[in-house]
């Protein structure tokens, strides 16, 4: 599941991902939280070969 909310000056993306073992058995949940305000403001392109 994924959610996004405004928290003051931040725009936060929250993702929940199931973690499973090699047999597919559920082990738990991984929560990832990231402030994506700067990502929303990205313009243009950056490609892998553009990195120095």
C-alpha cells in the first residue's frame, strides 16, 4: 500500500511492502517513508551517463 500526505513544509510518501522468505511465507512488513517535496519539483532529465 502507498500513501502520501502533506506534513508542514514536507510532502511525505509512505509505502508498505510485504517481506517473504524463499518459500513465499510472510515474514513481516517493511515501511518506507520519504520526503518527496524535492522530487516533485524535478524538471528536465538526468540520465545515468550524465553523472560525473
